[in-house]
C-alpha cells in the first residue's frame, strides 16, 4: 500500500530534508510513501481533496500560519494524521485544538522524527485495514468507519451516510459487510448496515441513527439487538 504524505513548509531546504527522512524511513521499514511538497498553506488548502494519510505542517509560514491552516484543514478532513513542525514550541502545544498527533521541533533530527513517526505508522496500519475508498465525481474519498452513520443499499448501489455527507458507490452490500461488520456495524434489515456506535434509540422495530429512523426487520431483530447490547457491554435478555 502506498501512503500519501503532504509536507507544508515554506523553507525548501527543510522540506526536502523531511522528505528525505520519509524516504529513508520507508526504505528501512519496507513501506511506500508518495510525498508532495507545498510551499505554503494557502496553496495546500486550495481545492483540497481528502486524499492524504499524513500532513506535516510548519507553524510559522507566510499568508496563513500553521495553526490557522490546521483549523481549516480539520473542516475539510477530520481523519488525516497531523504533525506540526516548528521551532515555536509554545504554539505546538495548541495541537490538541486540531487533534494533532504530535509535533517535531526544528532543527529536525532523524532519530526524533523516526520515533514520533512510528506512532503515525501504527495508526495507519490499523486504519488501513478498515478504511474504505469511495469514488466521487472529483476523485476518491477515504472513509473511516467511525465517520459512517449507516450504509443504505438500493439495487446495486450503496449510499454511505457520513458526518461529511452522503457518498454513493456501485458495489454489493456483501463486500461492505465484510469490511465493516468487524468494526462494530450490524444489519437491521436487508437495506441498512448500521454503525452501532451511532445508535441513538431503539423503539420496537425502529432504530434511530443520527436522527434518521430506520426499520428493523423481524428476522434480523434478535441478532441486531444482541450485537447492540454487546457493543455497549450490557446483558441481553433470554
């Protein structure tokens, strides 16, 4: 698998150095990275597509600083792993505001980089087993299971209802189930595969998911309720 990485850094020398570190890490660990360099955050965010796995963001940049850029990035992409690169450590601690994974202090040394980047690699490997790649009108969109409320199947199309909108894909529900059921999803009827973590209420033969009321079929109710109770650590009735 090829992981896509963006480096947003106005200092070309430091950007190239970090790219070299990434390629060295990839060679040492048997991984493949596609690395893109962006000279400032405005260029990076212009027509942004949520296709990156990791973003390294310098904090002190012209036009738009890294903190402000990270906030805008999170409006567009909640899933990308974010590192700050900075000599301004007093600002790096603000990373919690944008769910930054970590920060690296300039001048960047390979040993520190490799130690911190390993955490991202571990996340990517776990996430890669579960993420779905959805075709869109403008390209592709990666969906993490946690962002999906439920999947609706109509004919040969599956519609993903997510926290960022709806995405329609030509595929079988069987292939979706194989990917998502191990991630805490369950079918409430033949048309819906529900993220149990987003269930708000169950009333008779209906389940509310993110405000949408879905039907639970008689044949699937027992199994669905069993998985829902197990998901929240309760005890089912006999």
